[in-house]
């Protein structure tokens, strides 16, 4: 198998790291790979913050759903969807005055611009993940950085058009982490379609979740009042406190982004 494909297929989230620093040269390779990733129109609508301060790492443990390994990760990178840099450049470039000469208002970043910036940031983040994996360094995404917007806005001094879309922890995996098998994904026939989207029905869902149902419930009728994977995921993830907080946090960010 192609070594790059093998690396991608064997990759798994790593939440436990050896007490070993990542050399500066290696760190620069990972960040350099991220900076070379595909980007919309060559605009690079993202910024990266390396979180070195242990006090900030400790704060992130609490604000990102109490995940202690964040504080122990040798390298923590925050990926930001960033339209502030370009908007500030428009300002110093006299765009407002040029628009006034043409008799039209200067447009501000809107929701579409945010989504595009989020895409840029996530593409850069995943490129960093693959680069790190090729260097023997494991990683874990922390999507919870989208929660507690007000806290993270203050913690990182984020201006109006910057949003923390993901946090990444990096480190050399422990032996136990190395021996773990990657989580099995859904069969491609339930995810990959031809020409048009396909909605799944009862029989398809039964087949899709059969293995996960058996592995999770192991002949038990219920887990925490849930009778199947759908009920369990709804209760523990979709309808959870952290999921509701993420939605509230994103709404708060959108109000700031839109100047409401």
C-alpha cells in the first residue's frame, strides 16, 4: 500500500502523550505543512495560535469540557477562522474611500465569509494532522473550543471577525495509544453517493449500525435508559449540555460577527 495512504488509514486520535517535548524543527515542519494547505482564492482565511502558556492550557481544560490531556500536550495549536486580517487590510488600503467614490457602501464580512474561513482553517488543521502523523506524532481535535465563546474571545483577545473553529493537541503517543486500533468507520455505501444525496431508511440504518449496536450494548437491553445507538447518541451527544452550549456559543459569536 502507498505509505501515505497507509498513514491516513491507520491514523487515530491520541489523548495520552509521552513526557517528551516536540523539537522546534519538527514543530516548524508541522506548521509549515499547514501553511501550504489549499486555501480559498489564496486568501489564507485563517490564523494559528501556538498555546505555550501553561496557565492558558489549564484554562482550556475547563472551558473545553474538562479534558485534562489538553494541559499535558507538548504542542497545542488553535486554528482560527479569520477574516479580520483581510478586513483590516481593506481599511488601510482605502477600500472604504474607493467604495464611496463609486457611490456604494463598503461590505463587511457576512455568514458566507465565515463559513469560507472555517473551511480554510479546518483544511490547514487537517494538513497539520497528517504532517504530524508522518513524523510519528499523534493528535486529537478539540471541537469544544467552539463552546464558551465569550471566555475564549477574552482568553485569546479575538477581534470581531475571528472565530476559534478547532483546537489541536499534539504529542508522541504512549505505548498503549500506539497499540489501540483505529475506530471503525461506517461502510462507504452509507456515506458515499453518486450524483445525488440519498436519504437512508429503516433497513439501511439497521444494517449501518448493526456492528456498533452489538459492540456497544453487548446483549444489554438498555444503557442509561437508551435502547439503541440512536437513543444513546441523542441523549449523550446531540441533546447533551455541551452540545447545547456549543450552539449557544456559536449564536453569540454570530451576533458579534454580524455587529448585532
